């Protein structure tokens, strides 16, 4: 089978673990760096006495699937319309709020988390992965393509030989590069010269297989971020005092300048918990690690397409 001949379809489930039957025409996804571990499971040693030494084998159980992939961070092009990968953000423990002709907003939730079904077809061999839940991480490197990385767990079903679907990918638009004039960012109200921003929703998921049922559950969340920038003079920004004092401040990243082609990542109450120095092209840099601390329930961060 050819690894270039791969298609991924994905669709939100109305009922957890029930296949909503995604199609190539409506639910195809343009992804990269796809990694699948199709048969994760555990084994219990039998350990019986047989009168001689040697392996006794295992009772295998708890089969499930790990699936991760990257998508380019693009917008729908129309304010108030969700991006094509919006369903994946929803399956990463986020709500989706649409304001017509204005915005699509994603924010963390800690109850009634949604889930997805994926169809992964490799050259005519199809795997159906139901009940997938995961976490999302954004990365915006200067002069590079901003990306979303999704990683999660789903329920296992035996594969079958099935014709590859024909994907329709017209909604998967060309992204904008992260560069001056397109991308801006501030951390604790300071806009420095930034080489990279990372933003991690930090949902924690676990596969549960118990008598009478199996599922993937969201068990916790620790949202984080990091920003790498040129080291400022003390008169510009005293980050070391901010770190030592545990001061909270905002992280705001805006990518895009035109309505319908803009995404804003915000951590309103971010604490800088790490400070590291490095050298980049002979320029002193610092990397700030942040924890995005919710002031009230589910206010860790917001992701707004507007």
C-alpha cells in the first residue's frame, strides 16, 4: 500500500461513539504529519504452572486507537463562519459559539465534551475510529506556516478493505505566513520582536474500558503557552521581576488583519513560570513559558476567528 494514497474524513458525533458516517464530499480533511497507532492495548500475564519454565502468554484486552495530525491555521474567509477544522477544535474539549457575520469562538469546557468519528483510508484499507477526543496545540513560527496539531484517542474497530473516497477540499484554504504586517503578539502588554509562539489547550484524555462500556474521557486540563523573543532591556520590560512575583498578565496573539481572515488566541490571565536564554543568529533571545490560569470556570483561553 502506498503511504501517499491516504485520505482522512472526520465528523462530529451526535451520540458518543455512534458513527455519523462522514463522506468525502462533506467531511474530507487536508492534514499532514498524520500518525496512527491503530491497535493500542494491554495484556495480562497468564502465569500458570506447567511443570517447565517459559512464557505463558497474555490475555489481551482494551484495544483503542491513537490518532494525531497537523492542519494549517487558516480561516474560512467569512466572518462568522467556522474554519473547516472547527469540528476538531470542538472534539478537543471546546465549545463553539457562532455570531453571524462576526465571529466563531472556541473556549474550553469541562462537561458535555463532544467527540468525532474519523475514517482513515490507506490505499483501500479503511479504519473507522469512533469516540475520538483530544487536545489542540498551535504553533506560529516567524516566516513559517502557522499550524494546529491535534492529538487524541478513539475507539477501535477492525479495518476493512473499502474503496478510497474522493475528497472535496475546497474549504481548506491557503494559510497566511506568520510575519511582520500579518501577525502581532503581546505578552504582559509587551510587544517584542518574536520568533515563535506556541499555544496549547492542554486537554487531558484517557481511554476507559470497564464492564458494560468503553469510552475516551476528558479528565483534566492544563493550558500552557510559550513565546520566544529578543531579550529586552530592563527599561523596556522587566520580565524577571514578573516571574519572581508570580504576576498575572495577558497573552494575545493576532494572526491576520482582514475581517474573515483573522484568528486571535488569548490567555487573559497568564503566569510566566519559566525563563530561558538562547542565541539566535547572534541575537540574545529569551523563551517565556506560561500557564494560562482560568479566573473562573472555563476561562483559560479563547480562540476567536473574526
